[in-house]
C-alpha cells in the first residue's frame, strides 16, 4: 500500500469508543449552546422512562387481567399501573406533594422533616454518584476509560474507614479532612497502578482497571474478615468510626442528609476549575482529544496518563470515603450498590462535564431512592432502575438513534458554514 | 457523434452545502477530459455520483445517448465505468492476478480458482495497452507506479470503456507521472475514454484534450490546452487573479542554524528509515528535501523536532546539541514545525480556534499566570492572529474541525509563525490545499526566509521544492543522494534522483 496513515486504521471498538467520547466542540454560546448539549441526554432519559413504562406494563398481571376482561378495562389497567408505579417512584424520591403541603401548613417540625425526607434521602443517594461520575468524567476527558471506579471506591472506603476508627482523640476539624484525604489516597493508588501500566507498557486501562476491581473486592473481604474486623462480632464489618470522623448531619435521625453532599458539590466545582481554567486541565483535555497533536505540542503523554488515572482514582476514592464517613459510619461488605458501574452511564449522560455529572447524579440518585419505595408499594423490582439506566446508556452511546427517532439534525449541519468552501473562491 | 458520456444538470445537496450545482459535462469517445478544481469544489462528489456511490438530487446521466441508472458501483461497472482511486484498493499480500480477479474470479469446475486463465487474460491486456505488470508478483513488492497499473488493469479486465482517474499523480515521481500519461494516451488510442480529476495545472495542460473547471459546485467553463494557460486556469479555479510566479529574492545566507551529522533513525517497525544523513541549513536560506513520500523524510523531520530519537548521529541547533532533547525544549529554543498531517498532528479538531492557536504557548505567560489560563488574553491574541493571517472563520470559538483545509493550515501557520523563530521545519505545508492557499503559504515561507529564518522544507511536490528552495537535497531510501544548488538543478535530473538513479548510473 502506498501510504500508511496511522489515523485511518480503526477497529469497531475504537469507533464505539469515539462515539462515547465527550462532545467538546462548541457549536453555539449561551442558551442555544446549553440546549444543544442537553438535548440528547434529556431525550435519552425520556426514552428510557417510556421504555421502562412499557416493560412495567408488559410484566404486570393487572394489565393482562384487564385486557382479559375487555379493551376498556385493559387500557384502564395500563393507565393505573403506570400512574401507580411512577407515582410511587416520584413520592419515594421527592416526597408526596400532599404530605409536604399539609406538613408545612401544620408547622410541626417533625412532620415537615418527615415530608421532606424522601427528597433529602435522594440527595444522600446522589452524593456518591457525584464523586464517582466526576472520576469517570475526568478519565474520559483525558482519553482514559476508567472502568475501575468501583475498585478505587472500595480502596477509598478501606483507607478512610481505617483512619476513621483507628485514630482517636483528634478534633473533627482535623479528623474529617484526614479521613477524606486517606480515602482519596487509597483511590489514587488504585488508579495510579493501571495508569502507570498503560504509560509504560501500553496495557489498556479497560482491562487493567477491571482486574483491579476484583483485587479490591477480595482485598476488602479479607480485611473485613481479618485485620479490620470489628473485634466483638462474627460479621465482616469494621469497627464504627470515631464520632469526630463522622460527616455532619443536619437533622436528627432518621434523616441522613449529611455534609458530604456539599463537599461533593465543592469537589465538582474544583474539577470544573481544574479542567477548564488551568493549564493542567488544558493539558489533560488535549491529550484526551488528540494525543498525537498533544505530543507535537510538547505535552508529555506518559506523565499526563499517569496523573489523570491517579486523580480519577482519587475522586472515586472520595466516593467510598463519603459512604463510610457520611452514611454508614463503618465499612462493611457490599456497601456499594454498584456506584462505580452506574457512574459510567452517568458520566456519559453528563457529557463528561462536571455540571452535567452533578445533574445526572441528582437524577440517578433520585431514581434509585424512589425505586426502593416503588418496590415496596407496587412490587416492581428495583432492577427496573438498572434497565432504565441501561436504556439511557444505549441511547447516549448511539445518538444517531435519538436523532432518527426524534428527527433531530446533527448540530454541525444546521449552520451554513461558508468556511466549508475553500479559501480564495 | 454522440458523446460516450453525458451528465446533464447534476445537482447534489448535503446538509448546509450545495456540492454540485446543475453540472453539465460531456465526454467524447477517445478523449482525455480533465476535471479541474480546488479541494471542496465538488469534483469528487460528481465522480462519486457517476460511480454510483451517491444519488444525485437532480439531473441525469446518459451513456452512449441512453439514459443510465447507476445506483451502485456494481451498476457502474456493468455499464462500463471504472474508477482508479487516489488511494489504491489493492491487497498487499495477494498477487497481481489475485487482485485483478477479486470479485470476478475465473473458476474451473467445482469452484476452484483458475489463476492461469486469469493470468493469461492479464497478459493479453498488458500487451494490448502497454501496461507491463508481472502477474505473479505480490502487490507489496511492487513500486507505486506499477501498483497503479494493476488498478488500471482491474478496470480493463472488467471491460470498462470509461475510466475515471482520481488525482492519479499524487503518489508518483515525475517520471512515473510521464509514464502514466503515455499509458493514458495509449488507452484512448484504443478507444477508451478518460476523465482525469486533478488540481495540478501543469499536468492538465500536458495531457488533456479538454479541460472543465469547477468552482464551488458550478461549472465555470470548458476549454482546451490550446486556448488556456496556467494563469488563466488558476483564475478560473479561484475566481481571481493568482500569482503563480514566485519571486525569490537573492540569497543572503548567514551562519548555519541546523546541523545534522550522520543521522541514523529507525522507524516504528525498527527498520532503518534514515541511513546516515548529514546536512546543514543556514539562516536566511531554504533547504528543500525532495523525494517521494516514504523514503525517510517523515522520520527525519520527527527526529529534528524531538519526536523521535536517533540511533546514531547528532543534531545541533545554533550550536546546542538537541539530539535527545524533548519536543518542548526544541520548540522553546526557537523552532517552528508545520507537520505533514495537519489534522492528526497539528490540530485538535474538536477544540476551538483560540485553543489551537495557543497549543504551543498555553502554559506560559501571557497565556497563563501561574496555573490559571488567561482566557481573555488568549482570545485577544487569537483575534489578532485571525486578522493578521486572514483566517476565514466565524469566530475564535468555532471548532477548528469545521474550517476548510486551507484555513486549518493557516491556523497552524499563524501559531507557528507568530513566535520568534530561527528555524522553520515545514513538512508538506501545502498538502491538499487549493491554489489560493498554496500561494499564501508559499509567500509566508519566503517572507520568513527573507527575514533571516532558516527553513527546512520537505515536500513530495517537486515544483514546490524547486520554486521555494535555495538548495535541494534528494532523499531516497533513507539517504541523501545529492545536494544541489537550485539554480543549477534540472527537473529531469532531480526526478531521476528521486527514483534512486544517481548520476553515475545516468552517465554510465
């Protein structure tokens, strides 16, 4: 063959990964730009909800019974099933409007708190998603596919739990940052290893991070049945952390809303500032968008890769620390309901932008929280949320599907670019 | 006489672009008809319609006076239309016979390939059309010019009467190009008709019977070599007068800026790509490295700019040893690099123009204060560069991927030329660009030269090298065969060197 163009050789996997990469081109400023970037995620969520509703209808006994009796009863059953399920979802995640109104009218502190608890619990559920989503987003922006968030999150939990229960007599103002930093460190180490392997050997981070996940799971099992086990228990659970290491809770039990939420928001802002306002962030994003050009511009790909994986791991570690220090106050097996894996869909939904990640995290956290109530009220298993997330992910990974269904046009084509014609014509 | 091919009113729209605007074209039997236009003018779209890859929105195709329905390349081939693409569609590990047979296999009973029969047919075609090819050779062992002949034989094997050549000389040495033109004439003498797509003015005047110029999707006019010259054709292509004559002022060479000694460099497959090369470039002069792509120029440029480390030898820039220096170190010492693949290496297509303009300087003042990027400052600088270098873009925030090739190259040029530089390394700086952009870039390069910058120019376009360079080095298989003063160098001589034929062999 005459010319060997490195850039032209792509296999199916690379083409898929390209579709998943963040959309960094700015087509328009201001509101129009915001709408263009949010358009497909919103439609993806909407489509996901529609498909999940269809699934609920198809698996509902009441619907079949209704159609058995006739078309009219059938459609009524469909309507009822959907309203009941999504109603329970809504009430479970955000609170029932009726309850909120009456509580506010009564002025009773306890009633108000109870009315708002679903909403506050949604925020609690969103918090680990924010950290984990930021971890994945940072990775994506730097051209790395960090599938190891779950494992890094575990390491963060392990480190922060250890600092949480093994140090005593230290005031909260020192203990909490220390424990958080320990969590970040644990995650950073777990991210550094596959990063270093990629930089030095070219070993793909997807494989290595997945492997590291399994190592992390087994490591935590061993620690929790051995060195880190609570002395007076037969269960694989760590000692409770010191009170000075617990993240501040704003309300009394059973409301669990804690300071971790605001820490997450602060970290999201810091991630935004880092990525878009500093020269380091410019470096990361350039390497992610075009490593060849980054090399030509003098950037060190090796250093960037290692740093990005370590930072990404640190963020994931914070997710684990958040659960230990803010929610459970100890470390136990299966403390994570798959945050690491959900966070990948989440980061994609948020276009790997910190703001998008926060919004998507709020959505996912809310849905997960509501699904628990929905399961209690309607019996629909909580796995429906996984279906919903999977459908959303599918639509995000193939924006062409959304565009075809809703007859959107690719943003680039909507602009008559006179510059597409050659200069001088 | 009915033309063998007629296109009437062909119109094709893509979102946002009118690629072909009511194009009429006729091809007489036995003629070589050149389709001339800049990149983005619509020539390739038109040919893709003819070859069945696109459907026209309006218009019709007539073959031998009869309306033709071409919905796929298979239809096109059945109706006698064949296309030799710019990037060959050959399988390197198959033989010539196997490649030609592919899709039209000759079989014996039971589905067994009949290579001998096919080889025989190939030899017949070879003799008839003077297309010498060894049927049993593997494609990967054949030189590019011979590979192209295999592509032509593929078409003749399928009884094509209308042959379309898409930028066929992009990969050939001047001698190979002349051979190709001889073949094209011989094909037309035997009754074939040829459409020849190109943007090279000189070739068109050499070989075409008629020339149709396309600009921005419209036919500007059809003329003949007798009635037109390069300047007139360029004007038709671009829409304004184009100065094709480059005035190179007298050489005022200073001290050597770049010195390369006995450089040996391996490529990605650990083969020796640069085999003991030595040269120097002085301030205020242009040293042009001529040669067909693939003879080590890429690796040489990468080593000089720090992207690759040599196995042996050393490189000095203004006296300092930079043999193993990092790319950023070399850039900071006053070196600018225009890479040969602007989209892969020179730009981040998804980033806005302002970021691409700051790609080499984002990390230092005034673009960065400490760790923080100074966005306002970057925008101001970008706006100035856009004005100074006449970059056609809606604004600094437009993503650079939506600019035309010429303007993308201008972004790179603006970025590299706006720094105080002592050495400019320009690798294929006008690849894929239109006449207007080429004129612009050549002028800026000479401007740098006149201001005392040393310029190392690498280009497979011999005309470009000869126009711009004060001295010409010819690279072949990793070695520099000769360094000639451009005043004394003759095109034929350089062309032979590019093919590896040194003067000893020439005279001996």
